[in-house]
C-alpha cells in the first residue's frame, strides 16, 4: 500500500515529541519518561483523522503471532508491569513460554522470523495481558481490514500480502516512536532493537542487563540487533 507522507504533520510530531521526551528523560529518567511518552503516543494515534477506520478490536489477535522487536526501555517497562500486575504463578508460566519462544526464534535469521508464526507469550484468550504496557511495535500495528492480517497469519511465507492500514495513524505512530527513540539515543541510552522474546529472556536471567542500561552502556550485548531505521526523522 503506497501512501503520501504528510510532512507538515510528521515534522510537528517529531519536533514536539523529541523536545518533550528529551527533557523528561533528563529530568525523570528513561523509564518514567517512557511511561509519559506512551500516553502521548496513544493520544496521537487516537487523534489521527483516519483512526475511525481501524478494524483492530478486542479478540482479534492474528498479529499477536508475528515477530515483534523491542528496545531496552520497553523490556524493563514490560517486566515492571508484569511484576506489579501478574501473580507468581502467572509469571512462572510466562517466563517458561518466553524461554521456549526464544529458543525457537534464535535459530532463525530475520527473514525466517518474519515467516514464522509464534504466539506472543502475553496473549491469553484472544487478549493482550500487558495491553497498557504493550510495545511500540504493537501500538503502531493498525489495520483497516482484518482479512489481510488473517491471510498473513495463514500464509506466513507469502511476502506479497499487503494489508490495508490507516496512513495517518501509521505516520503519527511512526513519527512519535522515531522522535522518542532519537531523544533516548541523544541522552546516551541504548536504543537498539531486539527480538522481543530473546530480549525479555536475557533481561529476566541477567540482572546486570538493567544495570548496563542505567549506566548508559550497550545493554543486550549478547543478542543480535535488528536494524530499524528512523523513517520519519528529518523527512525531506
């Protein structure tokens, strides 16, 4: 699906979010700043002119089997959410599923991961168990027709499927994430992207991972990084 970029709107979002995020990261720390940024992210998505065209709804979970990348700040935010809201038994089940998924996916290269359905460990009864803390990738996945999502699920090896999505929602979400990521990077924090299950497993098993992040050092050094370009920063 080809779209026309609204450069005025994109520049407005990236400029506003970059300035506010960088100030909050410096004043409050990365995790508190990320929580505030998440709220603005949701508000920007909801305010996009074509947000009413979205087909996404509770119980529709085709995309919850697709590969998701996360950045370190998201990993720690998710783990903190789980610690606060899930029981010990639920956390044990979750940790086991994350490790199982990680073992499956680490044998695959990036293209193979794109063509492999693996149920998200947070998906239960068709719903996201960490919805308020879900990753930015999930927040920005918005389809206007769930048939394309279902086809991608049923035909994971078919790379010619082009699901319909809301262009202005897509641009608002992408511009927001790019601006926050740039602010994090410019404040010295690791903003590399990693496969979600592997990143969560590493952070659960090795407390020093969080210490490295807080010290503004490379964080998940044992994992392969995923190249995610900042598509909307300084658009020409």
